C-alpha cells in the first residue's frame, strides 16, 4: 500500500500531551491519527460529537443498573463470591 505524508500544525503543548497519551496507550502519533481517520471513514462522520457546549455523557440504563449492583456488593461483600484472579474465575466457569 502506498503511503503519503501529511503536515499538521498544532499547539506544541497539545502535541506533547497527545504524544504522552498515545505512548501510554502503545501508539505513535501517526498510528493514533490513522486510527481516527479510519474510524471517520468507516462511520462517514467525525467519530465523536462536536459542539460548543458538549454535555457530559449520561450512562445508559444498563450501566446505571451495573453501578447500583456494585454499590449493593460493596454493602454486603460476604454475600458474593470473589476470585483471586481471572484464571480462578475461568477454571470455575469451565468446570
């Protein structure tokens, strides 16, 4: 596949913060921008909402229910089974 170079101008501090974030995620700036463009092409849209006043996202009903269940589990941890690690959990599931 042929590749092309692009030049992007942005604030130096924003670039530094972006590189720091992407490195922590195991990505280069190029890989992150490529992922953004691929997602935009796939969706035929910017893959996030653009707005002057973007409200905080609201959790959906299933997420709210999960939060409530977690709070109940915190109140009575003795009523719930726990596992020392994922392997122990999978062993029980597969048994």
